[in-house]
C-alpha cells in the first residue's frame, strides 16, 4: 500500500509542478547549453547546487546528481564502484524533522560503495545517507559528509593538473564493509591530451559527452529530465581499498569508468539498465544506457575505437532503429526481491559499423538496498561486475575492425516485486525489458 501511495504522490506532485517550470520540453537542454563548460570540466561543481538549477520550492525535491566511479584492479584484487550523490539539497521531500513533508527522497549527501573482493570472492554493497549536514560546492567537484557516531564518512577533493599529473580527484570514504583512498584521472590520448600529458590509452574525441533525456511515460510527458554525462569513459585508478571484514588493505592499480549524471526524475516510476567497459589493450570504450518505460531519447550506445589507427566515436540510438538489447536468461533474487538478468546481448548497427557485445553476468552482482525512505525501501538496484566480449565490424562486409573483452560494470534497477517469484516466472515474463532493433 505504501508503494502505491508513493507513486500516486509523486505523480500528482510532478503534474502540479508543470506550471512552475515553464517550457518543460527544453528546460534541461537550455541548462546544459548554458553550462557546457561545467559539463566538460571533470572538476566542475555540482550541477544541482548551481544558481541556474536551484528552485526555492518543492520542485527542487526531485533534484538528484551522482558522481559514479568504477574500479577494476588489473590483478583482480577488487572490482566495483564508489559513488557520491547529492539529492533534494533543501530537504523538500526527505527531511525527517518536518513531519508535514513526505519522506520520499534520500535528501542531502549520500554515498555508496559496492564490489567484489578478489581474494575471498565476497560481494558487498553499502549505502549511506548523511542527511542535510554536508559540504559540497557549485564551483568545484568537492564533497564532504560524515556520521561520526557510525564511523562513516565520504570525501572528494579536486586537484588541478600539476606536479607531473593531470586533473584528478582524490576519493576517500568509509562504510560498513569498505574503507578507501583512491586517485582517479582520465585516460587521454593523442591530440586530446592536456599539454604536457600523454598516455598510451585511447580516449574518445567526443565534442559532447552528455545526452539530455526527457521522460515520455504516463501523463508525465516532458515533465522529467535527466542528463547522462559519461564524461570520463576510461580512467586511471590508483590507491587502496580496505576490506573491513578481514582487515586486508588492497593496493589498487587499475582502470575504470566515470559518469556524472543529474536531473529531476521520479526513478520509482521506472528504472534503468546500463553497462560500461573499456579494453585498454585494444583501445575500445563501450557505454550502453537505457531507461525503462518510455525514455526513447536516453536509449543509446557509445563505442569508441580505432579504425586502422584513426579514432572513431560512434553513437547508436534506439529511437533511430540502430540499437537493440536482449537478456536471454533471468533469475529470481531473494536478495533484491526482484528478477535479475544473468546476461545481455547488445547490438548496434548503422550504415558503416556493426557492434555486437555479449555481457556475462552470472553471480557477479550485489544488491544495493536502502530503507532511508519509503521509496528507497521499495526500490532495488542490482549492481553488476560482468565480463564482456565483442566485435566491431564493417556493416555489409563483416570485416573485423576491432575486438574487445574484459571486466566492466553495470546496473539493473526496478521496484521490488510485491510478491515472491521464481526463475521460470522471470524467464517467461521479463522479456518486456528486451528490445529488438526491428521494434523501432
């Protein structure tokens, strides 16, 4: 019953918000246009805290921004993600001290760390809501929040290039299962390198790393907006992570992926399905995004590669009939109380290139759960650490341009199921989360 109340409230609230947002169709597009420099700058401030973004009323309640960093140690010591999140910064929809306001959003500062420890095979997913007492900036990518009584904290420190190093972020924090301090920088190559820096790993020469999407489902058409910014599709990750269950401190020498995305979006009414990986040896980057239930303009695949030594950046869009995806096998997960995919086949086709990737998930997953609000308690995120294999060929001739493989990441999210199900039910009924190219 609570889930129904939550969905109905969000629906009514968003409908009533239409009059306060003005021309909703292009509002976030205009924001991205005006703040292009911030979106391009990996050390720029938090968008949802900027003067251009803030609203002095309940509309700000659905504001949400995450900075998401994957970590893949080259020796397999750890694979997973550290993420920092700012939501509903004024507490319009989630301040527990105001009993007349609905406790829907994980308001304020949040942090997550989830992953798989190579030595033990243990999988953990921790989520912390710090509340409204936090430090973050609209002018730089800084973050600090703590819960001294619980011994948890999260911190991000931006560092501009100097001392022989490029722009980078120092990430640190502590949750129930993990403690870490990591230095993350973007992998660059060729003419796109900052002056004085050159790495042997390929970085896409994208003019624009972000895409603005507008929700199209139910009666919320054009009332929700979400900007996906895969701004550092390949990263260098150094530092350490401590497994607090064993006390082992793991030195990390690896690579990863960074995504900084934000908007006003009622995620409880839908969810997402995305994957990412980078094969540094073969100079391939792969980023797949799709959002459930009517988000045609946010279903796309970006693949960056070398074609006979020439850098290529190719986007395949579902709304142009270029992209399809299929989860062939599903399993019921008591951990997240929802069906979860065991694999995925993703194909992108345009006039020039065909990309085919197979994602092997199996048991490489962990459930990211939180009961900080009614909504988060009813929701689940299946975080995944799958293995990828794929090819890029010339459309029509099947000549192989590039091959790629390796470990990456991804997530599949939905509301928890209201009743327990089983594997046969999942395999019979979850086909709605597949899409063939021919369906466009």
